[in-house]
C-alpha cells in the first residue's frame, strides 16, 4: 500500500511517500524557520502564505524521490489538527483536492498521533502496547498506547508545553529560535547543578506536567542577576533549566511504565530530539529492564512521513474521512 502524506500544521511544509505505513520512500521537508526567526516565533499568516507557495514543489520532489507517479498512490493522509488553522487548511485543501481528482481515499490524521507513530517508522519491530512521552512545541502528554490508534491518556501539561518552555527561556536569554536545540547544545558546556530551579511534580500520584512555574523561576533568576549586576553564565542557566525539565519528564514516565507494567518507553515530538532527555531516560530505565526508543532527530520534529504512518493504520482499520473534513485547530489526542 502506497500512502501519500501531507503535513502543514505549523511552519514545515512536508510531503512524503510511504510503503506499507512504515517504510519511507520519500519525506521532503521545507522548513520556514529562517522566515520566522526575525519574529522570534511562527507568524501564522506568514506561515500559511509560504505553505501555498511551496507545496506544489514539495509534492513534485516527494514523488520524484519515491520514483512514483500520482496514479500509484493508494491513499492520502493529511494532518487536519491540531495546529494553526490557516496553515492546516493549506495542506488539508490540497489533500482533499488530490483525493477528489484521483478518486483515492482521504485519511485525516491527528498531528500528535503522527508524532507518536514516528517511532513505528524508526523501529520496524516496535509494536503496542507501550508507554509514550510526547513532548513537542505545543503539547506534552504521557500516554499508554494500547494498540495502533488506541490511546489512554495518563497525564498532560496544565500550562506550557515542554518545547514551549525551551523556546521561551531561549528567547529570554536572546539565544535565538527555536530554543530547544540551542539550549540542548549549550547545556553540554554548562553545570546542571549551578542553579537549583524547581522540579514541579504536582500531586504525588499525578502524571500531569506544569512548566510555567519553572519558566517564572528562570526569568526571576535572570532579572535578579541583572539587577545585582551579577554575571549570567548562559551555559549554566541552560543546563540547570534543562535538567529541571528532563528530571520531571523522566521520573513521571518511569512511574507510568511501572503502573502499566510496560517494559518499553518511547519518546516522541520535537523535544524527543533533546540529547539530555534521551540520555537520562536511558540511564534511569536501564536498571529497571526497560527499553527506551525514540525517533531519529529528523523524525522527531514535524514531517509528513509520521503522518503517513498514522494514516496507514487508520486506513487498514477502515477509518476513512469524508471530503468535507475541516481543519480542527485544537484537536485532542484520541479524538477522531
Ligand atoms: P505540536 O507538535 O505540539 O503541534 P510543533 O509541531 O510546533 O508543536 P514540534 O515540531 O513537534 O512542535 O517540535 C518543535 C519543538 O521542539 C520546539 O519547541 C523546539 O524548541 C523543540 N526542540 C527541537 N529540538 C529540540 C532539542 N534538541 N531539545 C529540546 N527541544 C527541542
Ligand atoms: Mg516547526
Ligand atoms: Fe509537531
């Protein structure tokens, strides 16, 4: 089965081709990061316009690289939420038009499900059930993956997403956008014990996250140092902040694996690219006989291949979308 996958939920225009859901024939990604950098974040209207300009070329590239023509496609998977409504509409309308013109089934995909499914592409032997920590630019969830497309949500963030926290702290220190990769790199040169930022666990048995208190603590620290004319060692602040985030993420995920008796933990979403998070999760899981899996960096951040994988499993389960499918900017995980 050949799946054409389309992703335009934020600032990546991406189209890919998958064979039987898990084998990438192509995965073209055009990032708009340079365009949005000067604003310190994604400007929705600019993103939509750029998607429109780019998407035709990306389709050509994706088909060429996969060495197929449009007639070889069996189905079309496209992100319909969550994300920026204008950005989503570009890819969704494009997918619907293709599905109509080619008379092929359309499968609307939840972007967050896509992030989870990146792990199925990376690890051909991986099968549910397992625990998944999803940490992206706009979402943070702890989920038990019961089966393909079947989710039990154990916890979620009550305020900022993990990636959002990285981006905001980087912005406060004028480090650039997106902040996650920059803080990850700086952390390697810094002392994680330099500043004792709070670890926010909420109620003892909670699997929810909260990062806004930590963000305030870092901002207060930066202001204090400035007021007192004291040095700010960016490497140390980055390392101390990152450690406060990843300790909580790792400890809660291990507790979830214990609760669910799961000996597999997967990490998904843009923050799954974080080397500190990967390392700490592996270190702590090792002694417990738990296997930790995450996608390669290019499959952690937004890409169409992960959407194609989620769409493939929906398709073989008979979950096909109508052509009047609309974009749902605040689509929740588990909603169809
Ligand atoms: P969502 O998927 O929630 O809709 P999004 O699609 O904008 O949001 P992703 O593409 O999944 O988010 O991930 C982007 C986020 O990942 C950004 O916040 C970025 O800072 C973060 N990120 C990327 N690489 C790293 C890294 N090495 N360490 C920490 N964070 C990272
Ligand atoms: Mg992006
Ligand atoms: Fe994403």
